[in-house]
C-alpha cells in the first residue's frame, strides 16, 4: 500500500515508539520499515543519506526527510493540528510548556538513565562498572523526582490538565523507568499518572507493551 508517510526504524525502539504513538493519537496511516539493531544497518550508505547521525527514527513525506524523534512528533502534530490540536497547542505560552518538558526529556532525563539502562537491561559488557551504575540510578531517580513534583502539582498531565505530546515522550520514559530492575523511590503521583495514560489510543500498543 502506498502511504504519504514513511517511518524508518524498528518498532521496539523507544524513539520510534514516540512517533508511532503520535501517529496513533492523530489517526495517521503510515508505512514503516525496520532499521536498526537486528535489521538494516543505520550506518549503511543507504540510511546515512537520510540521517547522517545513523539513528532512528526518520520520516519521509511529501515535504522531505526529517529526523530527531521529538522534532518529528512536533512536526506531525503541527501538520495535522486540525485533527487533534490539543497535542501541541497553538497558543505560544501553552506550546512552550509542552516543548519545555519534551526538551527536558530528550536532554536532562535521557542523559541520566543511559548508563544504568545499558547495564541493567541491555546487559552491555562495556557498561558494568558498579559505581557508574549506582551514580546513574541515583541521577535517574533524582530526575524522576522532578517529574513527581510536577505531576503532584498539575494532578493531571505533565504540561497541565490536558494530554499532550509531552505525555507521549515522558510516558515512554516512565515506562522504561518502571521496567528497569533497580531501586526506585515511592512516587505516588507518577504511579497515578501512568494509570491516567492507559485510556490513550496508543498507550498499550506503543508504550505499555512489554518493551522497556
């Protein structure tokens, strides 16, 4: 079937799942090709012509090629805002609040869990320094404490009282945190939040689907 939107990346990738969940909420059809570990090499010339960083996801549509998962999610929500404009508000201050938490997820939060995740879930032999694992777990939990405070304040979603793109990218991060075998503080607002995400269209299919 010929679709206007093509997504390059394996469905198990957390960053690809951001895009797939966004598509689900927007009701978009797409064609997906497996790329990444276990599939086509992202270091091949064929893939590098789309993304010189050799990372998934990449999308291709009538406007060309785009990479960086959070940027792709913003692009799709902006392009199809007439279908579901609550995912990415048009009003500047409301939009900035959503993008603020998306950027936090991509930078501060992601950098905190990298070593611990590679050690405890991926079992990568290059990530087995016990001290560095401990530091990473501690840093990860500290960042999740920031999220706990925010959710205890909003008592709803990350950026306020409506489900937005921030909840897609952070919801996936919460799922990863919950699935990693490590010590975690008791964060009741995060627990309530994760349950609150369950009715969303793409939650079970692309977030809470057994993959970290």
